[in-house]
C-alpha cells in the first residue's frame, strides 16, 4: 500500500478571484476592512468565481494523486482573519498598529474589543462546496487560538489564557458545525506552538483539546505546526522557529491527536523525533513550499525511506511543509506530482 498523501491548506489562488494570496505585494494597496472583504468573499455575485476556484483546486490536487485534498482556502484573504471576521468580539474597522516578531514586522491588525463569541459558522459552506467536487473526503482547516492571538491586537482581555480559552470555545462551535456538515478531516493550524513553546505548554495544549472537545469519534483530529513563512519565495536564511522544539511538542501531543503535521523538508529533523510518534500519525513535509527548486522524486522517496525506518507506513502521511500559495499553480502541481510519485514508489 503506498504512503497516503495530503496538502496542508492553501492552494494558489487564480488571478480571476477578487482576492489574492495574502503575501502578494499588491495587498499593500488594498483596504482589508471587514466590509470590503465581505463584499468580495460573501457576496452572492462572486459565488460562481469562488466555486470555480475551489473546483479547480480540488481537481488539481486529485489529478496530482493527493489522497486527502483541502478546499484550497480559496475564499480566505488569509487563513486567520477569514475566521475571525465571523466571530463576535473582533473589530476590523478600527485597526491597531503593532510591531511584531522582535521588530522584524509591523502592520495594522484587527482588534479584540469585547468577549469572543462563536458568531455565524462559515466553514460548513466552504466544506460543502469543496466536497461536491471531490470523490474523496476533503480536509478543512481552522486557525488555532494561539495563532489567532499572534495575528490580532488584544485590546480587551487581561489574561492570555482566558482569551485562548474563549477562542477555543468559539472554534469548537465551528468544528462541530463542520462535523455536522459531514467533514471528517478537521485540521487546527497552530504554527505559533513552534515559535512560543512556553505558551503552548502553559495553556495551548488545553485550548487545543477544547477546540476538538466532543467531536464525533469518526472525525479525524489533526494539528499543523510549521516553523514560519518567509516574506517571499526563495528568500535565503529567513527567520524560522527552531525545529528542535518539535521533540517537546510531539511528546506532549502524542496520543491526543489522530495526526500531527510538521515540517521536515526545509530542515530535516533527527530521526529520533519520529520515535516519539508512538500513537499519533505523522504528517511529514517532504517538499519545500518556500523555494522554487523542484525536489526530484528519488530525493523525496529517499527521505520517506529514512522516516520509514522508524514509523510504520500506516502512520505516515506525506505532505508539503506548509501551504502552497508561494509556489503558484504550475510549480505547486509539479511538486505535488513528485510527492505522490515518491509515495507510490515506497
């Protein structure tokens, strides 16, 4: 049986959509307030375009041999704020200027100005559209509480742990709505766990459990923890979280999730890391999403064989390191075809 394959979340957006991938330079000239973005993503006049883009993303993944495709996040201006716009407590009109990541980045962020509440569920719509075009179960992603906190301005809560719990409860309502709609693969994206392991240990593990609390047994609970995005493709030496933190995170999460997604192509982990996956399935990144160089099939397969010295094949799923937006459609397709070809050879 070949190694199963999946994508992480984002698939490159086509140019005909009214929104583009969040990192593209033209966003500097766009006003991403709530009313503007909702006019783009929630207006019925754009439904046909988003459905077309979702269909093309699903069909491309399946044609590449991906076993567990995603919706490609085609309606999302970015994977964090798209969800936050539909929660109570966020202000997307009066933005807050913040300097982030030790001064390396500054921007205007939506603000938390009252208690977080679930609001109206939006992801079941995206799931139903995507699943209509797929002959296999589609995975839908949620931003995690710590990652939301790192991408918004807290102007209300005096306690980070309390904010994380309220965000988790709101996300739990969204996860249940997805499960009720029929979604069996729900993934929580928490890259901040790798950047802020102390916060992850202090209250992040608890809030992750709150997000998934009470879901039906058949729902596959997955978390994704990459080490960070560059500002653009082929950016050498961009700052990333230390991948050695994966050892601590896997030890803490093994057996509490069905699957845990980690980077491995950008920087190979020591094989001893995979010994810590005693119960949880490892979703391992075998292709780099931040470089244009294409990994040859045999190179990918060789790394898979390394990991299979430690993990049984039924507890390994092959993936890219993270979302595919940086690569553009054609390069993403080439890399996913090579990923699937390598999985079939081992």
